[in-house]
């Protein structure tokens, strides 16, 4: 493995450490993140929350190899300032939004904790794997100081895979930058067997987790430091590190009049009549991009 000065901004980067049975993903989001956030006038705590969530769903989505696969992450509560957070990743396309109570959020101050935002909530992560590989979902309590910690719990409890995740977010001057790294221990390979026991004390995993845990927020966010250079800093003493560039990441709301027309055509005529306004038009409000679509139904 050699160092490079190329910047993978807005891309994912995959890497494996064969001798340690480990795989990882690292991502940095910039302009694509700004495009998603620009659709809503989010206050600072919600901007930070959604930026971290978009990094996490990109890291998890980049683990899937089959084109057409999608990962959806949803965090929900009935008693917190945040009612719903949802985002998804599919073939390099990313989208997300947050529904929240402005009055409750204002009462929490400038830097509310995850528990303050959600109260007693849950995190649901759904993998829709293309080419007949099926759909599976894991639901875990929304616990920990960050969404990243909640995702680590998901992988350990639902998939029996020891996982370390680090994220970093910086928002200033109207620009938001977010990045993250995910690394996992897969002693039985990417496909593996059914994992009945996840060993957090496995010597190979302990070694990799200690090294990966030293990554700094400043490194993840440093635009003049390529993603490959970060991997080099962390693991250059290993016998072999294999690196594979990932697909570009872009905003991908996927909402069009044609799409909504197709969706609405599946509803019974009586239901469509109820949806129409006085001009015979159904107005669809897309929560992801904050746009209204006029559908002649």
C-alpha cells in the first residue's frame, strides 16, 4: 500500500486487512451533504444530527455489493424533540430528512444530547439486498451518546459482528462537512457462516480496534488529507492493506411527477378522488427535498 495525495471527497473508500480478518469503509461528504441540507432550514442541532446519520447510512450502504441494493436508517420516538429521522442510500445516491418539534428543541439549548433529542426511542436499520438476496431489518434501542454508538449496538446485537464506527461533523459559514469510518471483524469472511458468537476480545479484533480508535475528528474532516492517507496513517504497519475506491456519493431524492403518478395509480379510484384538490390535482409534498409535485390523477 502506498500513500497518495488524491482526495476522495464525496466518495467512499473500502479497505480490508486480510491478516486481521477485518474490513472497513471510510467516507467524506461535502457538496452532496450541502445539497440535502439546503432543502430545509434546519437549526444547528438538527443539521449535526442529520449529517451524522447520512454518513452512517453511506458507510453501511457501501458494504453492499449488489447494484440496486438499499440501506434505510430510521430513528423514531414518541416523546422527544425529534419525532422522526429517516435516511437511505442506494447505488451512491443519498437522501434524508428530520421531523422535529421546534418548541421542544428550543428548550434543549445549543448542544442537546442524543437522549435529550429522542428520549426513549429506537433505531431501525433495513437492508434491501438486490438480486433476490432478500430484505432484513434490525431494531435496537436508541442508546449511547451518538448515533454511531447506536449503530455499533445494531451490528453487535443483530448481526453478531464486532464493529467500530467513528464520525465527525463540522458546520460553519453555511457549509457542512461530515465524515466517518466503519471497521468490522469478519473471521469467517464477507459471506461467512451464521455468527452465533461475536468475540469482542478476539486478539485480531482488539488490535485493529485499538488502531482504528485512534483516528481523530480533525483527520476525518481534513479536506487536504485523502481518505487513503487516513487508512495509511492507521494501518501502515500491517503486512497488507487492500484499498478499493468506491462510487461517488450524490444527493438522490428520486422524486418525480412520473414516480408519484405511478405510485398513485395503484390506489383505488375512490381514494384518489379524496386526495384531489378543487382543480382535480393531487399535491404531493416530498419531505426529503421539500418540494411539492402536482400530479394529474
